[in-house]
C-alpha cells in the first residue's frame, strides 16, 4: 500500500468511527481543540494529521489509537 493509501485509510477510519459513535464533526473538532474545517480536511485526507492530533482524536472518540491506524505498512 502506498503512503497516500495508508493516509486515506487512517482518515477514513477516523470518519467512520466518529460517525458510528454519532459524533458531529464540529463536536469532535471542539473536543480536540481544532477548527472544524481542519477536521474536515483530515477526514478527507487533504491534510495530514500529526501523531499528537491522531492521539487526541482517539481519546475524544474513547478509542485506542491503534483502532484508528490501518493495519499493514505504507510502502515508500
């Protein structure tokens, strides 16, 4: 899997878990201290989140960070 595909899966996982839990983008963005537009860009893989941001998202979703990170490795 390419690095871009890996990023897209990470972002897709974030969006899916958020939706499954019934949390709105604005609500999650507020909880992690970023603008809703930034969260939209992360969820659409137009912005690369830092690991710190991924950890904040996981905590706000009450998930282990490993549940957000895709299995496998990106190829470089």
